[in-house]
């Protein structure tokens, strides 16, 4: 049976034609070698070298993709430092995307921490110094009035996925201005490598409205406008023009808001969620990955979701996003909205979030400001509230002290400890501290990866509660059925699907997320569940039956392989 859709269409294959990628006059010679989407480097076969004017522009020996892969991997390993590996991968991506994605697909556990957190954090800090050539688009506030025209400069006309930042809150590193471009670039590489979204559909964008990071103003390598951030009406008019232009130039696009400062992020999500198919990964993607971890942890604790009491350190985008989605899930489990909210507590930089602070609290914290005497510290809050789970999303390191973890382990047989702040340097505690201070009983997850921990004869493999498990699948699922929106329920089904994919073997290792080696399969399953939710809720633009959805998702995934050009 087909469900009601906005419009009934044939399923898209989601593989752009060579003409769409290369343009009407397919590039030849050095222009072909310079096109990273089409370039095969030394793998151009003899016939194509003759037909496409490549003779003499390449060394004579023809390599296979597998041979190129082996050479690229050896070069990757040759780099001693993570930042060197990042630069190597960036140059490869700019040269030959097929080979780049083949490398990522073959070694995901090694590559993802380089192109994304934690190494991407260092790469953003050093972005001005390691900059070789631009990737993606930079649109500055000085270009107001011309944004649609500028978007048309992008060589691909059929863009489906944009990740956009204004660089104000890059990971837990704060305002990095245009240096934050490493994040949209990295996230889109994950869309392709983890979910198989075709790279030709992806466009990273950084909006430059200035920066309030004074050290960047003084830096000779800073690449953005040397001015304080534009705020208020002028900023919002700029964003309004941007969204309108994106809709006009790329009508099928899904827009992901990324690493905006928290007041801006909540407002943009609220203002544009229904006007353009969009979501905020820091709020909603984080929420889904954390909820998946909580759901998976119930198999270890033997408790129900409704029995959980969550204490968050940090009441920003990530924290309140997780709490909102937890409440939606707890609602499905039978709790009323107020009962669910009463199970979520927050400590921010001023102490426990309580009713008495109502006048100074930001809008997003108010639903979680409970009637309670003020408490100044996390330690006091743990002592009095006795939560089942401690969730760190404060961007401040080492706040989960050994004493706090030990107390959690006294109240709970299996305390849930999530230190989600990125990059690794900002994590609220290390995996080792969580396991050791809890006598090996903590159910631990972190935002950035930690190495395995040996403790009292056991080996623990810490799970990485990273959004990479969620957003690629959510994006792909939404695009496959051309959903009009990315709804809260789509994130809810994504979380449940992810939790279901955690195996007993994962849990036995202490890991509440699947291994990253399974990320392609995880993303396909999440995309399928998300697309089904879009169809069932009437948001889909493409009519598919339940049975048709997974094959459609699989058909639409990009495989890094060379296509013939003649
Ligand atoms: P945010 O700026 O919106 O919120 C940060 C919150 O932490 C604010 O409420 C702030 O008051 C609070 N805070 C700051 N210092 C504190 C302190 N010393 N004690 C208590 N609270 C304090 O940022 P966000 O988007 O919520 O992100 C927070 C962190 O979570 C970042 O490090 C980010 O990298 C991380 N994060 C991780 C993932 C993941 O995949 N695991 C996803 C999103 C965000």
C-alpha cells in the first residue's frame, strides 16, 4: 500500500549523470584532471587517455583503483601526526574524490577521526595556515543582495545537501569565524562515506559575518573579514536572504545548520524548520545519538526509559536537544510531558537550572527549570538528585571528577556516564577515569573516540556517541523520499533504529554503539526508517510502499568506483 504523499513521483535514483557533473561540454585534458569528481589520475585507461586529450599529461603506467588505494593508504600511514594525515586527505579529496572515498570506505575507523572529530578541531584552529585551496563556498555579509547570484557560481546545479555554519561555536572550541569551514567540509565527507550520498550533491558553505575572537583579528593567516560579528536585524536579514536564495537556486536541497552559537541556533531552527527542509545537527542529531545510547544502555541496566533520571552538565544546544527528544520518547513510553521533563535536570555555568533563576534563563532552558532550591555545583546536584545518567555537554573538560563518578556508582549498579563534549581535550572525563572510578561498572560513551581501557583483567571498548551515526542516515532517508521536513519523529525513529543495531557482542565489550566498521549498513537502516516515517506522516514527496523503501535507499547510495567516460 502506498501512503499519502505531497506528490506522487517515481523514485529518484540519486546518481547524477556525467553530464550533470561535468557540464554540457565534458572536460578534457588538464581540465578533466583538475575536476576532482571526475579525475581518475593514473587510473585513466589507455582509450580514455587518447579520447580525452590526456596523453602526455599522466605518467605512462595505468594503475587500478585498488593499486591506487594501496599507495594512498601507505602515504596516509606515512604521515606521523593526525594533522599531517588530515592535510594528506584534504589534498586527495581535492584531487580525486573516488579514491578519497574508496580510502574512507575501506578504513573508516582510521579515517573518520581524522576528517572529523577530534582532528578536524585542530584542523580548524590551523585552517589559515594549512589552507591550500578553497573547498565549498564562502559568503560574506558584504555580499548581501547578491547571494542567489553567488550560489550560481557553484559548478554543480543540482545540489541536494548543504551544511552551513557561521563559525561561531566550532565543536567545543568557540568562535573560529571562517576557519570553521573544516566542519561543513568534514560533515559532508561523512554524508558520502557513511551514507553514500553522491559527492556531487554536496555543498559546504561558511557564512562570514565577522568574528568576536580577537586573536583571529590579529592573525596574519586569518582568512575571513577582520571585524566583529554582525548581530541583530542585519544578521537575520542576511540569513533570510541566504535561505530564500538557497531555495530558489537549489530547490531540492536539505539544509543542515551547523555549529552556530546557541541563541542563533535555536532561533534559526525555529524560524526555518517549516520554511525549508532543514535541521540542526548540534541540537537534533546529538539528541538522537544520545537517546540511542540511553536506549541501548537499558539492556545493561534492565531498567525502562521512564525510570531514567538524567542530569546534564551544560544546558545548551546539545543538552536541551537531548532532553527534548528524551521527553518525546518517554511520552511514547507513557509519561506525560511534565512527568518526562521532571526527569531531566541541568547544571549550567551558574549552577542547577531552577525556577528561582527564571528571569535570567535563556528560552530553551525554561522547560527544565524545576522548583528546587539553588545548587551551585555538579557534585551537589549529583548528591541530592541521584541521577541514573550523567550527560556532559558543557564543552568544559574534567568536570566529571573521580569522586562524582564514584558517587554515581554508589547510587547505581550500572551508572550511565556520557562525556560528549568535543574534541577529546574538552571531554568531561576520559574513558579510563569513568571505568576506574566506577569499579568497571560505568556504561560510558564519549563524543570523540577514546582508546580501549584495560581494567581489572577486563578490556573495555568505549562507544563513541557521535552524531556521525545519525545525520548521514537521516539526511539520506529524507532526500530519497524528498521529504518536505525533517521532523522530530524522524530523529526518534533514527535513535531507535540505531539502538536496535547494537549487538550483544557490542554490549559485552562495553560499547553501546555499533562498530564504526558497520557505519554504511547503519546509515542505510536509519535512512530506511527515516524515509518510512516521512512517507507515513505525509511529508514525503515520493510515493513508496514500505517494501520499496530500503531497495530505493540502497539504489541511491554512491559507490566509489570509476565510471567509463567514452
Ligand atoms: P552550547 O554553547 O550551546 O552549550 C554549552 C552549555 O554548557 C551552556 O549551557 C553553558 O552554560 C554550559 N557550560 C559552559 N561552561 C560550563 C561549566 N563550567 N559548567 C557547567 N556548564 C557549563 O554548546 P553545545 O552545542 O550544547 O555543545 C556543548 C558541547 O557538546 C561541545 O563541546 C560540543 O562539541 C559537544 N557536542 C558533542 C556532540 C557529540 O557528537 N557527541 C554533539 C554536539 C555537541
